[in-house]
C-alpha cells in the first residue's frame, strides 16, 4: 500500500507507526494461534487415550491364594490374650450419635 504524494509527513509517520504495530500484533497472534493448536492437539491425544482406557475391558488378574493356618495351641488356648490396639480403640460416633448427643444437652 503506497501513500499519495500529497500525504503530509506527520500522517505518513503515523501510518508507518500503525503499520509496524499491526505487523507485530499479527506475528503475536500467529504465534498464539500456533501454541493453542499445539496444546489442543496434545489434549485431544490425551482424551483419546483416556477414552481407550475407559472403554477397554478390564484385564482379569488372578490373585494368589494365601492360606493362613492357626496353630492348635493358639486357637484353643484357655488363657485370655491381651486386647490388641484395634480392640482398645473407642467406637467412632456416627452422625446419628452426634445428633442425639447434642439434642440431649
């Protein structure tokens, strides 16, 4: 685009300045568009992989069978054993227990 011979120098300078910034903005826009497209391509690939994982049939895994045997002495012992840590823990209150506890106050 060329300027007319009658264009005042101030207008020509302003137009040159605007043209330069328009070119810089166009470069930035193209770079941003390229970045966005690359990100979208990566996300699309990940979405396809997730879709394949979700729709693939679950593999059948054979778990090893572990048998535990109690010795006859420990299973038939007449001496009471000390309570374990799990047995000594207090019972956790359910939400219903809390509501009845607060209503009685």
